[in-house]
C-alpha cells in the first residue's frame, strides 16, 4: 500500500502555476482596491428593495442632496437582506438604515412586539397633525397599522383590474362591457373555451388562477369582503365569506366546468403562456402593467384592462395586491428632517408623476389624482387611459389588516385552498354544499393553527388573547 | 491468431467509440445550458420568450443576427459589474491565500508538533466541522457587529481565515506526506518549527496547497449568503450579490440577469481551464491506492 503522493515526488519542491496565479490575483486586486478613491459618505442611509423604485428615486435623491440636508445615500438591497437586517437591528440593536422602504409582509414582521418596541417611528400623530391621514387614500394605511398606530408612509394604492387579450376577445365579437359579476364573466367569455379540435380539452382558459396562487386568492377574499385578519389582529380565516370564495375557486380550477389555468406569475414560462393566449384574463394591479410592458412587449396593443367582475351585482369591482411603505428607524437621529424627506419623496406632485410615468403606479395622494398624466392613453393597453381607470377604482380598494403572523396565515390559507381543490378533483360530482362543507373544515383547521401561533404572542392583542383561549 | 487479434482490435475500437459517444452526449448535456446562457444574454426582451436559442431570421444559419444586442453587457458595466468583479477577485484570492496558509500551519501543528492541549484542539477542529456554517451566521453577525467589522472586507475574510475543514485536511496531508524522521533531521541541523514548516512541510504538501487554494477560491467566489449579510454598502458588493440584485422582486430583466450570470461564471471557467491539472493532481494526491 502506498499513497499517490509518492508519485508526486517530481512535483514536490516546485510551486505550481495555480497558487502563483491566485497569489498574483490577491496582490493585484489588493493594490487596485487600495487605489480606489475614498467614498463620499452621506449622513443618512435609505434602503429600498425594488430596482424600479431605486431608478425612480435616484434623480429625486440627487436633487434633495443638492438643496437640502441630511444628505441621503440610497441603496438597493434584496428584500430578504432588508428584512433580515431590519429585524436584526430592531431586535438586537445592530446597525440599520435610517430610512427603510419595505414591502407589506416584511414590514408586518416588525410589528410583533409591544408598540413602544416597534423599530419604526410611530407616524400616527404627525400624519393627523398635518392632515395626511385624510389626504392619503385611507386603505393605503392599513398594512402599516398595528393596534391603531401607523408606522409607515404609504407609497401606493395598488388597485387590481383584469388584464385580458382584447385581440382574441374582440375578434370573437364579445363585448366585455356586459360583464358585471364573476358569473357573467364565465358566461360571456365561455365561447372562447370551445373545444374546436374535439380533443377533450380547450385550447385556452378564461382566467389565470390556481389554488397555489396565494396572492391572487387573498385578493379575491378581500374583494369578496373576507380576509385573513380583522382590525384587532384576530385571525379570520374561518370567515364564511372565505369559505364561499374557496368553493368558487375549486369550481373554477378543478370542477367539471373548469375555466381557470395555472399560468405562473413572475416567471418566464408564465409570460410565454400569456403570449400564446393560453389564458384570456389575468389579475393586474397597477404595478404589473410595468412588468407586462417590459417583459412581454409583444402584447402591446393586444391587451386591455377591465374592472374585476364583482362577486354579486353592485359589488366591489377591484381589490388590492402588494404594497410598500417608507419607515423611519426609531434609532435614527434628526427624525424631523427624515420626515420631511419622506414626504418629499412620496407625496410631491413630481414624485407622483415619476411613479406613474416610469412605474405605472398610482400615488395614494388623492389631491394628485387630478393630474392629466393619468388621462393619457396607453398604447400598450390598446389606447386605454389606464391611469384614470385605476384611480376610479382606488377609493374602493379593500382594507387589509396587518399582522406579524401574516406569513403563517398565508401558508395555512394556501393549504386550505389546495385541500378544497383536491376534494373537487377527487369527487367531480360533488355538490356546492359538499364543497362548502370541505372548505369550512379546511379553514377551521387553518384558523386553529394560526390562533395557536398568535396565542404565543403576549403583545399583539391582550384582550382578544383571552377570547381566543376560550 | 491474426484473426483473433483483428477481432479484438475491432471490439476495442467499437468499445472506444461507444465510450466516446457516451462522453460526447454527457458533454453536450453540460454544454447546452451554457450555450443557452450565452444566447439568452445576447437577446432582446422581445425575443426572450419567442426563440429557444437565437432569434430566427433570414440571416446566416437562419438566425436574425441583427436582433442580437450587447445592451445587457453595457447596462452591466453602468451598474458597476467591473467593480464587483474586482471585489470578487480580491475576496476570493485573499481569502484563499490566508485560509490556505492558516490551515496548512494549523494542520502541520496538529500533525507533527507536541504541545499541551493538542488532543483538545483536534477535537475542537473536528467538532467545528460538524456545525453547519449557516448555523453560525447569526452569532457571527452579532460578533462582527460587536467588533465593528460589519460592512468591511475584514468582516468577510477574518471568519474564513482558519477553516476547520482545511486544518483537518492539512493535518491528514502532513501525516501522510511529511515523515517525522525528516523533521527530526531538520531539527538536528538547527531548523526551528517555522523554518521546518516553510522549508520541509510546505513543499511536501504543495499539491494539497494548490487544491485547497482552488477550493477556497471557488467557495468564496460563489459565496452569496455571507457577503449579503455582512456587507451593506452596494459599492462593496461582490459579483454574487451584485448579480442577485439584478433579480427584481416581481419584474425581471432576463437578458440582464443572464448576462450577469455569464460574467460571474466566466472568470471561474477560465481559471479552471487554466489550472485544471493542478486542481486535479491536488485532489488526488491524498488518495490511497493498493
């Protein structure tokens, strides 16, 4: 027995090429980095998670830095990195940016402790004193509100419409203005699902929806008047409205008269299916217009928007998807100046225009909705004045109540939706009452699970805590 | 006899051809995604979902060459990809050099030096190998914060400077490649421990040095999590983090993302092609054969 190293005797003593290359790289890169000019350090750091926001803000931040103090250093970080650092800072007092722009689910995780320990500055009194609580669309505050206190300045409203393939719909002679409810939607567009080649399956489906699309399911619950939490932070998964929506979802996705198909949002495969016209309509919040425009430019002039069909006649024609806030870190110095900057960045007329023209996002400031920029026809959406359409729906956006347990509730709701759809597939002849019974069962399990988690938190809501234990 | 030899030669040729066919198929499986990546980095958004490799057209080979673009690479340059590449080279090479030297010294000490607490040190090194690095992220972050090393290059290099796996690897390499008699002879000639390490042990474990340098270089180059957590200033981000930042929360610029991915793997591919002999000889130098 011997080792290979015996055979490497010839190599011993000489320095191989590899280490020399790495050594040279180490020395050269060290010298080059040492020669880098020292960076201009700003007084205040601001983190954002969205490339689009970063692009939009750069000009405004540069102008602020020329004319005002403190000087802002804007950084783009991944959402996960922001969440981790934010929570580390709030819980263990590590370093954090003075201004943090964060998405609603991540922000809610910071609301788990006692109110006085939330890492963001409580903005409630400032907002009320300056009348901003009235100037801003009320529903936009709800994701940043916990136990009646507001911890973030809202960035958006994010009403939702249906984006549909106008080229296919109109060439079939269908008039979408006849659609008022979801039943109308299935009835009016139904002919588009005709199985022309008689292979037992249609070439296309009407709706981009699946039991795994959690965010879409949540927006449907909210549109119907349901939701995951009430204003006290109490889980409401077992709400009867939620059960009705899950039943309809199962009928659409897994029933014998299925109209929905799985076209994944935010994915290359999903974009390809949209391009191929595999589904007629998708859920499109204002921000998604920008994604479609950039990722699927081939759909320009082929798509249009329409309000969501209501659950019942005269019902709500929109919902809400996504949301961003700007928070001021509680440990930040000079909070008055940071508040001024936050208002400049989010609430000025110039910001509202930039946000819409570059990002298709509608400002939450109601007085700015009269800007003619929102009336301009959008060639991508076949000449529709989509800004105005979203603004008309904005006051009807449902309120979403935040909770640090939002991620758990979302997960359990997803499980319930999958369970009901699976039941519908196992029993194709199941009646609506049977599906409803399954939905109630699955949601009761979900509710109990989320409640069990919430009960462990002694800060979120002391009074409902006791009720939950009963 | 001649006929048998001819038959044997024929079957050898057939076997060789079969082996080559399998190897070619395997190589194709590996190289096709790379070709797709290169094509994707050159395509415009309009063509991204409508063509599998290159956009079809009336040009040479049926490709619409005029539709290809270098815009994604230009955008990358504007986003500071060059600076990120330099930082990646710095972090990977300096960490590789420091970690290899520290691990080689530590391994030599554990293998050939006698000192109080050696057994305990060996046990600690072995125990450290068992702990998954991800588990150390949170306490490591807290420690770096207390030391004031967050958002610094030192905060990335120092924790990686003495990897337990490397120390143990070099301990084993020293035990198998550095005879104690040689060290005793060197000591009789007046050689101290440090001289013995640099003049006797290090040359004898040089194949392992090459391999470990490469392993550490590759590991640091590809490391995303630690720089993402420790660094906070975007101008200090290495390639792995910079490329990850190209991925939006919802909106994706696929061409840009593919171009970024290509830029981040190209230097590694080049390095491996240049140094593959050193790398493989280092990896096999400790192997045992009968």
